[in-house]
């Protein structure tokens, strides 16, 4: 087991929701937590929460949608701590609309923030981890990247499917070199993600992955993420019932698509 105690751990999107839960869990287990978010005030609040609970934390501003963001973060961490051990690429945004209504610029925005942030992070931190011979990436994907249960958030699900593939490829490459990779695939988790979601075209009914999936608590998910880092676990869904759907889809993909269409009637 790789304890997170004393490790320098960055979490993006840590001012709210799942990122906040992970940052607090890392702090509680003795990591030095870098609370990174575009929401500066929110990241200071979370850093203070960690400190008030007896942990170590530093709030930094990052816009993961900017090309230079992760290189600048790395420079800051090396100046401050001389190393980085855990990088959780968690900041993400969602959008909504029927396929013919979502404008190209919105596709660019979602893919840039959700997917290219992970690309930028790996580009900045993988060379450092390889040099150190250690490190751990956690990339936040989604059930929406594992399967399609709706048709009104395609830029989001496309970005999350790509994050899963990148994470898997990175694990094949980096794990034999001592670097951990975890892909977190959340189902429904109570957070702020839907609050400022842009919407294009007519309203569509909100569809989730299925009634069997209970809304999870972000702090519980944060604790599970730290367990997964310490165990070196690759795939971390927030509900293992997702396996049954994936297995039945793999057995007959056409039947899966037909079942989904039927369930939307
Ligand atoms: N909540 C769910 O049900 C759910 C399900 C599946 C996946 N996810 C994923 O979990 C991750 C965290 O989302 P959440 O649900 O906690 O949402 P949230 O909105 O509560 O938190 C997201 C955080 O990301 C930050 N952020 C947004 N854009 C940013 C940028 N450009 N640079 C830096 N920070 C930025 C926000 O300020 C916010 O603090 C996302 O990647 C999301 O897609 C969430």
C-alpha cells in the first residue's frame, strides 16, 4: 500500500463537490494538499477547512482550460515543495442540448476544459513523475464516458470517454515505471455541477444512468479515491452495479441500444 501521508497532492476543481471531498480526504490522511480551482475564494475556504481539521493545504488559482496552466502549476509546486506526488485532474464542466442544437463553440469549450486539461496535466507532470520514478494520476471521468444513457450531453460524454481511454493507455505505459493511474468514474454525486449548466434548444427530460444508482455523497467518494490511490487501483466507479450494464452491453451491443431507446419512450 502506498500511503498518501506526507505526499504533495494537487486536486483541480477542489473548491467544490468531488474535488473538495478528495482534497479533504487527502488532508485528513496526512497529504500536503494543493487546492487548485478557478474559484479562488472557494479554494481558500477548502484549504482553511483542511487546516482547521489539522491538515496541510495551500490554495492556488488555476484555469485548466489554459495551455500554460499545468506547466505553471508544476513550476509553483517545485518552487514550494521540490516535488509533486499525486495529481488529480478533476475540474470539469457539463452542457446540455439536443445534438443539432449544441454549437461548435460549446463543443470546443467542454472538450477544452474536460479533456485537454488532462492532456496538459499529463504533458506537464508525466516527465516529472518519470524522473522521480514515482507519482500517481487520478483522472475524473464519468459513467457517461462508459455508456450512453442520454443523448443531450454529447460533448460531455465524448470528453469523459476519451479521458477513460487516455487513462487506460497511460496505465499501460506508466504503471510498469512505478507510476499509478486511477480513473474515477462517478455516477450521480450530489455536487454543484448542474447549477450553472448551459442549455441549448428545447428542454429535454434529464435522464440518469438508471434508478438503481443512488445519489452518492461527495465526501464518501473522496474517501474512496484516497483508498484507491493507496491501493494502486485503476478503475474506481462510485457504484459497482455499473458492471452489470457494461457486461450486458458487451454481450450484445445492438440489444443494449434498442433497450435504451425503448426505455426513453
Ligand atoms: N456530480 C456528478 O454527479 C458527477 C458525475 C460524473 C462525473 N462528475 C465529474 O466530477 C468532476 C467534478 O465535478 P463536481 O460534480 O464535483 O462539480 P462541481 O461543479 O461541484 O465542481 C467542479 C469544480 O471545478 C471547477 N472548475 C470548473 N472549470 C474550471 C477551470 N476551467 N479551471 C479550474 N477549475 C474549474 C469549479 O470552479 C468547481 O469548483 C467533473 O469532472 C465532473 O464531470 C461528476
